[in-house]
């Protein structure tokens, strides 16, 4: 057990939280919170490489005890052109983790991608449906919510959770005596203890961990016994990951609850994150059903609040948000279509749809020069 405690991330999933380099950012032990594992595919994409060294990236790695960066991939012209990593042995060598890296809030975007596939497979009718057929959220502020509003972080839940409450985290829920982490107590407890009898407030942008978990578990509810099948369809068959990937559950012990609550915390190998991003890019350009979903959420994106202009993270340096994805990066032509996935402590995936360029970054803490090795690269 000591081994797992040594390699455990703290759960602070808000992209707005500034990671302290003295804090470890590993997520919960995979053994305790392991939820839904998807095996790798024999038909995984085999990347071509034409590698070059980037002096700015090398500088960040040379000082990575301070910058925190552990992996950087740049994909363009259908090949990997920059590939640098310095991943701790405790991650690479551990049999449970086996090189998988945490998504943190990038997993919110992957929940959206799964939601798109759920619509394509017929489990969910459309992004415009109301969540009025799910008993778990009856008589709560989420009853009758429109799926698109939740995808755009407009849950009307700002009195209870999220960044609008200014509590320094997007995952704490307001309670009478103390605040609890919605990512670990599960939706059954959230609804029964905190939200039963609540009414939604004005629908405004409010970045919240709970909103994503409501979306994810609604899709899980609609998929029913096919939930594992749906995840297999997305990541094994459609993406074709090489190694296993997984979403985690919310609680360690759930034997006494009928509904095992899922959360957006996702784990994958560094190259499998690139495979997922590459597939999303191909979906967009090939106009697949999933691609049409991505285009729809882009067309229905909303403006963020005004104080998000911090050049340290794509989640903090974008003008709009849609379908759990960040759009419209400051300093880049507004006509450019770039998908921004952002997670606590500097996890980043940027998918430049116009130039077919992808950047994937993993980090222990967000002290690297994001403007230099991410923004300026994707801007060119």
C-alpha cells in the first residue's frame, strides 16, 4: 500500500488552479478507483517519425525539476516531429500504472467525445434532449436540464459548485458544515445529501467537475449494460489505442449502491493520447458521425467569462467553450479552428484542425513556458 501512496496524485482537477511545484499531482491509486478498462487494439495506428530537436522544448526538459514537464509530442505532416519525455520511473515501472498518464480535466473533453459516440450509436437522441428520464436527478437542479447546456457548462449550478463560487476548485460542493469533493463521493451521495429539492439558477458559464460527471453518468445510464461496449467501441475499435486506457469510478466502495458512479478522470499512454487526438482530427475532416458532433458543439460554443486571459494554459487563454472543449485562443486568428483540451498541472492537448497539427503535453506541475512551447508553435 505504501508503494501506491508514493505514486498517488492529489485530486485538484480545476484547470484554473495554479499547481505548486512542491505538490505531487498524481491522481487516486488506480487499484482503489479502477473503473472501466478498455484493452488495446491489435489494429492500433503505427506512427511515422521524422524527429527534430526543438531548443525551446529541450530547455524546459533540462530544467524540468522546476518546469514539471515530463512529456511533449508534436505531430504534423502525418508524423511525429518532436518527441521528448522524462517520465518518473515510478510511473513507467509500476505494474498497475504501466506508463499511463492522468488526463485530469482533459478527461472532461473525452467524456464529451464519448457522448458524441453515444448519440451516433443511438443511446442518446441528440444534444438537445432533456435529462428528464433519469430518476437519480429527479427533484434536483439538474432535472430537465438540456444536454447541450451541460456540455457548455451552463448547468445553473453555480450556487453549489464550480468556479463561479470562487472556492479555488471546480470540484467542491457547498455543504452545511463542510465541503466535499464531488469526484470521490459519487453522484448518489451528491444528489441525496446536497441537491435534492434544489432549483437551477440562471444558466451561465460555470466550469464545474460535477456538471461533467452528470453528463458522463447520464450517458452511462442510457447505455445501460452496453456501457463497457460503448467505451470499447470508442477507444478500441474507433480510435485503436495500442495500450489499455481507463476511466475511473468515483468511490472505492460501492457495493451498497445500485448505480456505480463514473468520473471523467482518464488514464492513457502518451502515444495513445496522440492517437485519440489524431482520430478526433480525422473525424472532423472525414465528416464522420463523431466529426459532425464535434462540428455541432463548435457551432454552439459560448463565450467565457472575461477573466480567463492567462497565458499559461489553453483553458485559461481561450475566449469560448463548447461541448467540454476550449475554443478561440487569444492571439490567434479567430477563423482558426483549434480544439483545446486542458487539465490540472499542465496537461494539454491542442488539435489544430486547419493545419493538421497536434501538441500533447504531460506535466507534474504547470511551470513550463506554455506560451513558448505550445501557443507559439500552434500559432505558426
